[in-house]
């Protein structure tokens, strides 16, 4: 029961964050989910970049993690389409409840990895933990209700600046 309360609280915070982000920058909750998944190559390449002694494990983790992340990335497009269809009917995001089991399961696995991280100083375990947190954030952002599309504040500001910087045509006075 406690996990459901924590899940609902965190989902509410993610939804408020995604709504603010959409109003300011024009990025929907599904865009934020894709950003989380887009950071996974950096996470998995970091052991290779920083020279982790377990090179084989780093390569295996890189390919396995990227494969799973690509599948989740493709799923976000499917989720976005389904949520858009539901919103046209005036219904809420169905994945708020459908993804609850996945969110909580990965949350528990993430805590297990965190316990492993406390017991060892393995850089791979740290990368795995960060990846799990990004996957959890992906699921939470996919479970948010997007607000209707509109012009973001940044877009409106850019257009206002363009208007002020564009040369204005002055009326040509004809002298006779």
C-alpha cells in the first residue's frame, strides 16, 4: 500500500513537471521520456570512456542496455499515439495504471541495485543504477497526461524577438 502512495505522489510530481516543461519549452511528457532514453548511450559509454577494468562487462552492458532502451524508445511512440486517441475521447492516460506494475517492479530492482552499489564500488553497477533510474523516469513520463498542444513561452519569445529585429518597411514619401 505504501508503494502505491509513493507511486501516486511521484507520478503527480512528474506530471506537474511535464506540464511546466510543455508550457515553457513545448516538450510533451513523451518528449521528456525520449530524452531520458536518449541519455542511456552516455550512461553506458561512460565505463568505456573512463577506462573501467571490466571491459567485457562494459561492452555487454552497452549492447544489452542500448537494445532495451531502443525497444522502450519505440514503445514511447506507441504510448503517445494511444494516449492521443484516448484524449480525443476525453479520457485520461490509460498507462497511469497499466504501467504501475512495471514502475514499481523496476523501482524495487533499482533499490536492489542500490544495495549492491553500497556493497561494491563497481562502476558498472553505478551505470546500471543510473540506467534503471532513467527507465523509471521514462515510465513515469509515459504515464503522465499531456496538456493540449499550444505555443510555448520560448517559441512566443523567439517570435517576438524576430518581429522586433526584422526590418520594417517604411512608407516611401513621394516628393514632387
